[in-house]
C-alpha cells in the first residue's frame, strides 16, 4: 500500500509540516534563484525560465534588462533583436511573442506596472499559476506555492500527494502547510530537488528527510 492509502490526513499534515521544518534547517538561505530587482524583471525572468534553467536565464537577463527596462520597451520591441537576446533560453520565438504582448497589456491595462494579484497576473500572455505564484511570493510577499518539476516530483515521492496536475498539487499541499510558509516551502523543495532529490539519481543516503519519505532508497543511484 502507498503512504497515502494508509496515512490519515492529520498524520500527513503533521508529517508535511515536520518535513518543512527540517528543510528550513537544512536550507536556511533558500530563495528564488532568478536574478531580478523589480517585479517586472522577475516576471520576465520567470517567463523565460520555462523549459530552461535559472542559471541560463541569469546569463541572458543582464543585457535584456539593460535594453528593455520597462513594459513599454517590450511592447515596442524589435522582435528580431528581442529574439536574439533571449535565444539561449529556448523556445525564443514564442517567448519573444509573449513578452511583446505582455509589455503591451501591462502598458495599456496596468499603467506599465506588474499587478499584484493572482486574478490579474494569470490573464497576462505567457503567465500561468506557477509564474504568478513566483511573482506574488517573491516580488509582493503574497503567499504562493509555485509547483515546478522539482516540487511536483518531491511531494509525490514523499507521499504528500498523488496528483500530477500542478494546480491540484498546489491545492493539496497548501491545505497542509501554513499559509505563511507556502513560498518558502516551495523554495526549500526546489533547493532540495536541485541538490539531493534528483529526478533519476536521488541521493537518498544524503537526504535529511529520508526518515519521513516512503520512497527513500527506491530512486538512488
């Protein structure tokens, strides 16, 4: 039987919160690893991070942000120049199109500013719940639980959810974790996924939460 089929909801919630506390001790400096100084820079960087590593995005954004400092500059961007700058992030044509549309909508509907609500953010081109949660949690200090590939993989391995849809994962995990911890729990899981709980060769022997993980030892090298 899986952990989810034998564990009560209360026990699962207590285990989830214990895991969060242990990860907080292990990764006291967990944070968003995209480089940014404004909500717009974070929004753009997060859009570029789709199917791309944060490290690669951070190599691209200094020149991008210098040339495109505000929403209006994206709205009026030369498409070829924008594509050239963001090409290393992959899917650059689609991303360039979204950034131009994004700049236009921010300029026309939001005074050139990034809105600070989920409802407004998810109406923007190229912005889904994950991107919106990243922006809300990090640029506006509004609790959000971004579900990326690391987060989804780890919470399923931990038996905290069996959902595969990111929205369903978000709903189930946020029901267990204190709202004030949502953003940081996501950061900690991402740090853990990048450093220990890898997709194919999880380092279970080095894992500080292995004691509370029903999958421990099953995905080791």
